[in-house]
C-alpha cells in the first residue's frame, strides 16, 4: 500500500477557511489527506502548535491566512509570517525537511487556489515519505521561546 501523508492545516476564520468551505460547497475535488483546524487568525498559530502537529504524527503542516494587508486583525498575518520564519529554523534543527511546512495566503474567494495548494502539498509530502520526527522526539517550546511570546 503506498504511503499517504497526513497534512494538518491551520486555516484562518476569515479568508482561508471560507476558501476551503467554498471548494467543498462547489464540489471541487482535492486530496482527503488534509485535516483543517479553524483558527481565529493565522497570527494565533504559535510555533508550539506546529511542532506538536509533527509530534502527534502529521507528515506536513500548512498555515493558511489572509493576504498581507487584508487581515481582519490588522497585523495577524505579519505576526504569522514572523512566527513561521522561526518555526522553519526549529524544524530544520529537528531534521524535518522545509518542504513539509508551508505558510500560504488565500482570500475567501480563492477556492481553486486552495485546491491547488492542497494538491501541491500532498504530492510534495508524498514524495518525501513519512515524517522523520517520531512521536517522542519533538521538544515543546517553552516560555521565552524565540516567537516573542
């Protein structure tokens, strides 16, 4: 049986989640490998959540937010971008390939783009195989971590 990756997506409530919802509403086909977690804003996704996703068995993680300048919370996506730059470094130290993680921007009307991004991510992670991060290898980032929190 060929490897099928599990991809976790943190999707903002205002833009990327509605794009996913629209894709489903109009019955666009995309891989069933993705599990979507609806978050208030992409800026709310702490690096700990991404590390924990890999720790719990995700083979890939996506953070989906509003386009820069379109955040309902003014600078949430800017905060997300800063946090995700940090998480890429952390994942590298843990031996997780950078292709297993993506930060993407979507508007609520971009259902086709949502489908395209999910397909690309699924194929990319499928080529990489299972995540090298085992269930007991992911340290949690504690207080004073580099995210600024």
